[in-house]
């Protein structure tokens, strides 16, 4: 086998490994950012829509919670 061809194959393989590692890091960062965004959105939604206090006594509102 030609040594130039072998060296070319080795360089190509090394470059592909570096790209795969860079892609994996990029995906991990994207997942982390999406998790942070999801947590922030959940917090915002919870603060915008406070649940009313449920009735604890009386004939109305103590059997079924119909808050929509």
C-alpha cells in the first residue's frame, strides 16, 4: 500500500473523529440550553397562572375541583 494513501486515510480518520467530538459537544450544549429554557418557561407559567385556593368547608366546591 502506498504510504501517501495511508497517511491520507489516517488524516481523514482523525479529522472525522474531531468533527464527531465537536458535534457531540454541540448537542450536549444544546440539550443543556433547552433544559434551562424549559425550566424558565415552567417557572413563568406557574407565576402567571396561580391556582385559586380550594374550598375546605361548605356545600360548594368541596367535592369536585372544576378550575379550568
